[in-house]
C-alpha cells in the first residue's frame, strides 16, 4: 500500500467514480449493523515517513490495539537504529509507541521501497536486509513481521518469494491485491499455488482508489479465506478517497461505515492511521 504522493487526473477519477457508483446499490445492503462488528477494527496501519515519526492518535477508541508498521527501512533509510544504513533525520520514539493503547501488539514491517517497481526489481536485496532487521532488539511487543512486498497476479517473480523469505521469522505476513482484475477465485488459486502455509496475507480492499466496491472486496476475502484458511487472511481497509486534481483525503464516516460493515467477521486494519484516520474521523466513527 504505497498511495502517498500519487495523483489522479479528473478523467481518471471520473472513471473510478463511475465504477464505484455502479456498485452503490449492492453496497447499500451493507449499512452499519446494529450489532458491533466481530472482530471489526483490531489495528491500524502506519506507513512511516518523516512527517509522522511522532505518531499519535486515539485509534483505541475504535478497537485498535495492534499496529502494523509498513516498513522500518524504506528507500535505504532506517526508522530504527542499528541497521547499518543511514537513519531518517528523526527516529520514532519506539519506547513511547510501545506504551500506546493502539500499539499493545505490533507487526513489524521490514525493508522496502516506496516504488513498487523498485521493490520488485530488488527483492533479493530487500529480503537480505529484512533478515538483518528482524534480529534487532525492540521495546515493542512483537506479534509478527511484515515483508512489504505487495503481490498481485501480474508479478511473475512472486513465485520466487518462498525461497527468499525462508530465513525470515514467523509469524510472517505479506499483502496482496488484484491489479489485473482476474477475480477472487483466480487470485486465491494463484496464491495457493506458491504461498507457503506459514505466511499470512493482508488483502488490500481497493475501495480507497475506487478499484472495487466493499461488497466485491468481501468476495475476494472470502475466496482467500476458503483457499488459505481463516487465520491467514486479514483485510486492510483503505480509509482514504481520491481528491479531484490529485492526492487523497480522509474518507468520511458515511463512506467508511458501510465499507467496514461489509467485512464483518474479518480482522480489520485501517490504512493508515496517522495520515487519514484523524481525531475527527475517529469521533464520527465511534458514534
């Protein structure tokens, strides 16, 4: 999930809005339920950058207690000490973060590049750096590791990942999306062919970029769960929407509530907390 800094033209956004509108009738079936979602929001995603090293929020009010850190090294700069790489200008206060109610558990992201193409071209290097990062001490209560390789069926080298990730600690997670739009069953079958049984997936729902509606995203999650097993599938909920002329904004509560309700029964992680899940949005969602 590397959407920061991307832009959309008015024409492109119009097409995306049309696609989203076509699914509105179905989406309305997923209005906010009277009963709480189970398990609902269990975590937030954080894509560390220089603007958010002082990460703060009140996401625990939504149920979040696990922090998914997208990466601790990105573009050959480290957000943690001891990597042997240059540090970012200001390191996060990991000891303080470990005490936050929304970071009682942490899935530590390893090494990546902001550019997806660059990540894929240097996957061997990233795996080697990630192996080194995973051995570093941390004040966090680590419940797993995330290798920031975002796989989709168009990436032919994805099937090389099992060998590259064999030395990384478990539990280990990657993320998946369907950029080629081959469909839920085909995406799940493709993953099943090569993904080791001890690696879980975060499914990127695509709703924030209008790639699909939440009910359609639910069918992907269901297909993945059927093929991979219940405990290996979690959903990243895109809590943003495109702005006309470029960039992204926070989703409104009215946009996000039916999106969340569509995924009842799945552990949900909001992308991303510091950039898009503002105190005002938390307050509106908590009503």
